[in-house]
C-alpha cells in the first residue's frame, strides 16, 4: 500500500501577525491544505491519506475534509508531534496500528503548504522509494549558495552545479524509515528536522526526484500572492 502523510503541524509564524496557521489560509476560495489533500486524493497510486495537524486543529481539519472531499478514498486526520520527527513517528504508529504493513509499504510525506504538487512528482517518488528505499524531491539551485558559520561573514561559496534545493514529497519504504528513525539518539531527534537528512547522516542513500519550480512552499505573505497567481494560471489552462 501507499500512504500519503500530509504534514500540517506548522503555525505559520513567518506569515506575520496572523491567528490562523498558514495551511488554513484561504487560497482561491478554499484553504491551502484542501488544495494539497485534493491533489493526493485523486491520485490513483495513493491508497490512504493521513493528515497530521496540531491537536487544537484536528476537529476543524476533519470538518474541512468532510466538506470538500467526496466519499471514497479514506482520509484520516490525527494529531501531529511536537517536532517533525515526532509527527513522522505518529504517522508510522497510526499506519502500523490500523493496517497490514509489509516490505513494500510506502509512505509519501508532503508539506501541507505545497499545494502545487504534480502527479508526475508523486509517481516518480513512489517508484524511487520502491526501488531505492528513500527519495527526495529537489530542483537545481539557480542562485549562488553562500555559507556562513556566524551569519555575518561568508565562510564558503559551494559550487552551484552540485547544489540543489529540497522540496517535498519525501518518500520512503515505511519499515526502512521506521528503522532509521529508531537509530537516532535523543539529541539527534531534537535537532534533525528533515527525514532525508536523517538518512544521510546514517549513511543511507536517498534518490533524487526532479521537482518543479512551481512546487512552492507557502511560507511568507508574498508566497500567498505567488500562489494565487499560479492558481489562476492553472485554472485558465483547464
């Protein structure tokens, strides 16, 4: 089976002075998170969807799912963890408690605030996870990357040709992800916030899947303006 875990635990602090987490802000007449879940819902290769959100938003998220998605593929809404790793662990635990899991079970993890996911990216992620065990969605870096150890002085400028920008989905064989998470120390669990980085520090290979420039993560107010423009362009293409 293929599970999609929608990570909706953020509070959107970088969006400015707002009371509503960014995944629940309205985009084109419905919340950002609904656009994201809809794309996964209609994909034939996704069997089940798990939305993980803050405890205080679980009831609201369930209501959104019921109001916006037709009956059919099951969508479960559960509480996320205090950290991204904790949220991943909650997703794994939920799957293992409610479904039969084998070596070919795949979990595709995706940011709730990336509503422009494509079916090509979904398919490539699933294929790569099945073949290699772990996959990350990336695009080549277009700007020069500058590294600074203290935030004031440049310490190095890596070769841009070998630099990529990470997106999501990040997709894994579920049993392998659980194994690698189990290898983390408590200190590592508290500091590592990216599942693929967990694999790299444990010397596990991660296959790169080509993303899209428009697969943006809505983080700042400006991103909402870009997303609205992208959505209008998508609607005009339909």
